[in-house]
C-alpha cells in the first residue's frame, strides 16, 4: 500500500515516512477466531435465527464516562503522516449520506451476553482492518483476555447488515493498555475475514473483502490540536439526567475542534477532546474523521471515542475523549496492515 504524505487543502500535516515492522514488545497481537471453522461458528451465531443475537445485543457499558477532565497535557507528536483513504470498489452503488465505513462491532461480554460498540473500516493493504476502542476488543474485566465472538457490521441500521458481517480474526493492540489499563493507549485494529451473509438455505455466503465493499477511511497521526473533526457513531445510553436522545439504531454525527485533555481516573495524560453531545454507551469506538469530505464520505481517522464527560456539570454529556494518535498508534496499525485474513469458507 502506498503511504505518501501529502499536503492537503484541509491542512493535514505530513512528512516522509520509512515503514518499519512494529515492535513485538510494543504491539502484541492476539487471535479472535483463529480458524475458518471457528469463524463460521461465530458468523452463524450472529446471523442465525434471523439475526436475533444482533437485535438483542445491548450497548457496552464498561468505562463509558469519566468524572473529571483537565484541559491540559496532551502530546506534541513529531513527523506527522497519513495513510490515504480509498472509496469502495463500486463507489456509485449507494445513495447513503453517511460513511459506509462506520458500523457496529458486536461481541460477548464477560457477563455472557451480547453487546456492541462503534467501529470503522480503515484502509490497509489487505483491505481488512477495523478500528475501535481497545476495551471493545480486550476484556478489561478478565485481564489478558479478548471479548468472545467478535464481529463487525458496517452500515448497521435498525437491525440490518447491508454489506454483510465480518468476523474478527486477529487484533493488534498496545502493550501499555493490555498490561497497565493505560487509556492513553485504548485503541485496537482488528483484521477481519471477508464478509458473509446468510443464504436462503441458512448457510453463510462470502460477499468479499471489507474495504472493497464499503471503502476504508485514511489514518492520520501526529496532527496538531485544534483540528476540525467529524464524529460518527451509535450512541444509545442515557445522559446523567436520565434522558435518552439516541436509540443506537442509526449512525449519528457531530463535529467540533480538538483540544488537549487529561482524565486522571483512567490514567490518561495524553487525551484529545472534542465537543460532542454523544452519550457513552454505544459510542465507544466512534470514529473522529479529519478532513472529512461529505460528498466522498471519506476522511482520515484521527481519533476514536473511548469515553465521554459532562464538563460543565449540567447532567448532560458534552465532550468525547480519544487517545492522541501518535507514532506508537501508527505502529499498532502497521501490525494489522501486514496481516492477511482471507475467507471463512474453504476454497
């Protein structure tokens, strides 16, 4: 895949890169559905009975909000860079007004019940990478474990999977999050198998690779604070005052400019914040797209929601929080970028 830092009209900063393998000590990778047989079982679990498990899943409610946000700290990355986005193979095949790359990630939590977060498809050389919050893949209630039966459904809307279901094969994360629960590193990049749908005979049928079907957002790192971003996700939980303005059934959006932040309760000293009315449950993993073009539905992933906060005390969430995307995040992405996945069905 070509990684050419470019001077963009939207003001993205980029500098020449020399791609190198990610450090094994910094970037552990863990299997999700490691074999085709396991992946078929996972797909059948979610697609069976008319997708009942998808419909019955509830928004994940682990670490959805923080009590205090300090407008300080942040990181000043060096050597900014970008991976360009790519549109779907058939870019004219949809009339959607929101990015087809956004969707829900579904999994089984430590409570044994189906849950979901938000996620997004990102460009990669094997066209098979999904980005989401680290604690929407790794089980923080069972240290060293991943969440079970992990899948991605792009374009999810009111119970439908218009571009199929993609079973997670492997996840790349950051050592500091896995070992220390450091939320400055609360991100994950998942390699998914080719998508599947349920056939009339109740068998799964391959529908092709993720990015070919829905496109892949670009990636930007070491970008300056104060950048304008568009946030896309599936908020569903209540505000502190008990109101529920979102259903979690359709993709929602907000926009704002990033600022630096700290959240001591989750050991976060290098967070990025953006004004957003999203509630925490459901919006974990929401994409923050830098340089988003509404006509092309494409931009550069430069943040992902890992928590929200009520900063003015009016019992309404007003701020979304993300790890700062720096060179170490790029190394985690690289580990997923070089990993193929293939189909869950035998050749």
